[in-house]
C-alpha cells in the first residue's frame, strides 16, 4: 500500500469515526498532494518520497502557523495547528534524534573537509539527502552552523 493510499484509507476511517481534526487534516493533506501532482506542465503520480516531501512541508506550515497564532494571542488556533501537525507527523518516517543529526553532520564535515562557515552549503548538500523527511531543515542547519563555528 502506498503512502497516499494509506492516507485515503485513514481519511475514510476518520470520517466514519467522526474524528473531525484528523479528517479535516487528512483532507487538507490529500488536497496538497493533488496540487503537487498537477503542478507543472504534465500531471504525474507522486512517489512515496515526493509524498513525504509534501507532508514535511505541510508540517512546517502548521508549526509556523501555530507560532504565529501563539504570538498573536490566539492559543486555541495555535493548539489546532499543533494538533494537525501531530496528525501529519504520524505519516512521516521516524524523526532523527539530536545525537543522530550531530553524527551525520560530523561525518559530512569530515567528508567534505570543511573548516569554517563558508563551506556550509557544501556540508548541507551532503547532509540533506541523508535526513530528508526525517529531520527539520532548520535544526539541521543550526547543527551545521554550530559544528562549523
């Protein structure tokens, strides 16, 4: 079963179970996937890796919105965004721990021969494919900066 099929099956179960947050979130995610499929000149079917990339983007949007709502004094909206992010995270691969990210970054720095922050792009180029969908890009970039400093 592909990830997209799993999302559809879980949407049906959420609707039948009257889980409003889960069903609304899965509907939004499936709409985002459909938009990604028809974007560009030719429609295509997304692979599981591409679906994970869209899911990661959706989680990031929810986290940013939650922060904005919290800063704007709307805690109930912030909580809803965080609940939606939690639903989406269930479909992403297991997230890497800070120690695992640190180890991957250290190996990439050693492999690239980077010695200072000017080589950050080179290091990120090596690290990104290894952590794609399994770690927040901001956290990875912060770790690269920390180790190169």
